């Protein structure tokens, strides 16, 4: 292969990679996750991912206060139960395929 052919092939591969990531996101969004309370299943792409944060107080003489990401949650559309995801890493891994991600900050 000459330089031009290699560059063309790389470009094609990059485009293919972008398309595959898109497809993966959509496929993850089609997955169904069950509510831990009513057991009804919802499509990931229909749900809002709630990213909670906890407040870290100032410490020492240089450490300022800040917010640190805490567990993820989502509300069941059927029973309105807030599902906590600290022990559901598989659901957390689908975060990018939820309808949207909202950040909450609570002290
Ligand atoms: Zn439910």
C-alpha cells in the first residue's frame, strides 16, 4: 500500500469506529432494566440517569471543599421508586445510553 491508500484506509476505519460506537450506544439503550421494587422493566433510553454528588468539607490547610460523584439512581416510571445503583454496576455501565443524565447535589 502507498501512503494515500493507507490514509484512505485509516479514514475509513475511523468512520467505521464512530458508526460502531453509535450502534453500541443504541443497542445499550434498547436494554431493559428491572425496577428493584415493582420488578417492571424499562428501556434504558427512556430513563433519566440521576448522578448524585456528595459534599466534601474543607480539610487541612490547603484542601478546599468540593463535590464528589456518588451513586447513580433512576426513577421507575411505573411505581416512582428511586432505584439506587451502587450495587448494580451493569446498569451504571449503561449510563451513556440513558435518555439524559441529571446531576444532583445534596448535603
Ligand atoms: Zn417500579
